[in-house]
C-alpha cells in the first residue's frame, strides 16, 4: 500500500539539496529514461542530482543519457535523499543492494509485485511504465517541460510498451506520449534509433536462433539456450540477444518465448515474453524474478548451464497454465 503521495514526493525532492536516483540492475529503457528525465528536471530546479546503476548503461540506451548523468560508483553516498525508480524488489538493485536497501528513502514503481523495501513507497500498477508516474511527478515540480526531459521520458514510455503495442498500453499512455511530443520529445528520431538501427552482428546471430531453438507443449513454448561458447562463436554480446525472446513471441502458435543465456560474469539469466494466455511475471517469480505479465526476467541459480536449462524447463512446463 502506498504510504506517500506524489505531491509529498515532490515536496521532499524540493527540500533536498543532493538527490541520488537508483536504477535497477540490467537497466532497460524505462528505468534509464525515467531516472534521466527526473534528474534533468531536478537540476533545472537547482538540485545536485546523480543517477546510480550497478551496471554500465547498455549501448542501445546511451543516447538517452549521453551527458554522463549515470555513475556505477557504489561508494557515492553523500545525499539528502535516495530515490529508487522502477525497482520492483531490493534484489533488483544488484550490486547496489548492500549499500542502499536500508538507505532508500522513497521508491517509485509500477510493478504489482513490488516489495515495499523503502521507507516510503509509491506504486501505481495501472501505469504502463514508470515513465507515466515520473511524468506526473515532474508536472508537480517548478520547471518547464523541454526536449531534454521529454525525450528520455518518451523513450521510457515507448520501450516499456513495446512501441505502444503491448497490452499494458492505455489511452492515458497515448495522452502522455502526445504531451511529451508537444513538450519537445523527438519522437521520430527516438523510434528510428530504437527500431530501425540493426547491427550486422545481430543479423548474423539470427543463425544461432534457427540452429538452437526448441519447441515444447505442441509448439506453444519456444526455448532458446545460449552459452558463452555460442556468444563467442557468433561474436555478439548480451545486448544482441535481448530481442530473441520478443522474436519468439512473434512466431505464430508460440504463446511463451524463453531465452536462457549464460552471463559474462557467471550465472544464468532468463528473459520471457508471452502472449495474453501466459503470465510471464508469475513464471519468473518461481525463480525469484518478476516483471510484467507479458515481459519478465529472472536469474536461475545452478552449478552448470545444463542444470539451469533443466531447472527452468521443468519449473515452467510443470506450472504453465494457458488461460482461456
């Protein structure tokens, strides 16, 4: 339950001199765009603001925060206020968790499965993206909407709705997108950057998809396992494989797409994308993860890649329920 309102959050932000904004690990467009927009708005209000993430911002999202808004230095502690943005649970802070789980003053989120780990929490599960909440919050601050704020917010809104195609998209989502365009968001340029720029490496790596995909439950579940050897063989990084789960869902007859990849630093991460008959967040929750009903992720604990594959497949296939 919310124990703080957006006007109260705005008041606390304006009383602070230095604000730290926390993003979740493996940052996506929503957490990066939302924190960047809020940081820029607060700077216009005269606040010293820094965004923190335990991982470098992926290349595909660097255009949102090219001014060096972000830091991965966990020891940066001096602040009047610590605010997490789009962080569903403390484990989503990644390497920042030990430092900030007990020091987060305010959490702003839109995940229904959110963990109330902050001193004060504001969660709106009806929001398609955290960007919708941050838009409302920025409208309460004494600063004008401008391209530097509107563009990262539009990017956040666009990415978390799959280009306004996912079922979480509402009429309100479109109204906010229109307001951001009126406020200066470079919508056409953003969409071109997000969806029209494909690297040659990513096209070449499609051969891996065709070589290794597996179908289960009469073709309703598609599973793609990717090892470190696979990534070395095809010469691509984790960023190149992010779209495989989404690609899986596009195939006729597939209700759930799962990509399990061996991470560069060790461990195994699964990304799920589903149609309306499968709740991806509920399935990922079986492994301590979460997200949205149609897009979610988790880390699989295992001693080997083979064990991780078996644990994932056994767990999902035993629990999957296709809705009517």
